[in-house]
């Protein structure tokens, strides 16, 4: 599966890594799991509702979430990353 990042996702990711450099390794490990199995139980992938209806989210850590959507061509587009209050 192809995974793309929006420019805003990339900016938020860089900011997150500056604050928490240890999260870079965690991020790449979770992306690898997602790449092979987007609904792996360790990711806790779920649909979002309300203003984010149509999007999905999975857990990077206990507090950090990645918001994404599946595009019609099967690509996963990562659009936001941050703690619960930042992304929801």
C-alpha cells in the first residue's frame, strides 16, 4: 500500500519529533505495521465521526493519534498527527 503525507501532516510530524525525538523510531515502526496491515490490533484503527466523518485514526502511542483516509486508488493519505485534543 502506498502511503502519502499531506504538507500539514509533515509539518506537525516535524514539530512532534522536535519535542519528542524518541517518537521518530516509534512512528516508523507503526507505519511499517500499517503498511502491511492497516487494521492490526496494535494500531487500534477506527472510524471517526462528527466533523471528521469519513476519516480514520490509529494510535501511535497511548496519547498520539494519526488521522488518515483511504483514497479511491487504495492509497492511505495521512492528514494529521498529534494528541487526542489536537487532532479531534
